[in-house]
C-alpha cells in the first residue's frame, strides 16, 4: 500500500449546512448526488450524510455507536490493486467491513477498519484518475 490519503470523507448531519460552513471559510465545493467535494491540495475532502457513510462503509448497527463519522480513502490504479491492499490489510490485522465489489459510481472498492476502528476505503475510481505522484484532482462535475 502506497503511503497516501486520497480523500477524507466527513459524515455530516446536514450536507447543505456543512457545505455552507466550509464555503464561509473560503472553500469552494461542488455537489453531486448529495455529496460535496472540495479540492484540498492533492487530495479531496468530501461531505456526505453520516448515515450514508456508515452504511457504505459496512459499519453494522452494533458498531455504529463507535463510528467516528470519518473515513479515509486510498485510491489505487486498478481493481486488482484494491484486492491486494484489502488482503494485505486483513493479514496485518484489519477487519474488512465491506469486501471489494463494484460500486454505484462505476468503480471498485472495499473498506477495512484498522486496529483502532479507523475506516479506510480502498478504491479504484476511473472518475478520479491518479497523477503519477498519487494525487487526485476532483473532476469538474458540471462539464459535459
């Protein structure tokens, strides 16, 4: 697993309220499908409904109380690499909360919790290609 974070997703109670807060701080975001993306250097910060993030991360009802509302994402260059990283994480002691599978956005991803319960999504997302150095650029969702 390369040492990098591609996205930080914050699970929020109200996406529109949270977006307004960050925009008052001077951030500029784009909303698509009830998700707001902010470019933050070579990574993205994403706002998404807390319940949706928990469900997507495979956090079950009994673990929801421990869910911090934050998920880190590590984007990779292929579906095979998703499988490799998830397997390596599990071998290192992680708990797989969502096995790798096709995603609603046309990618492929899985999620694991580290030894302290921090969630990591390992994703191949063709809509967020990686630069040579591993950084991502949030696409222009308004472009045709």
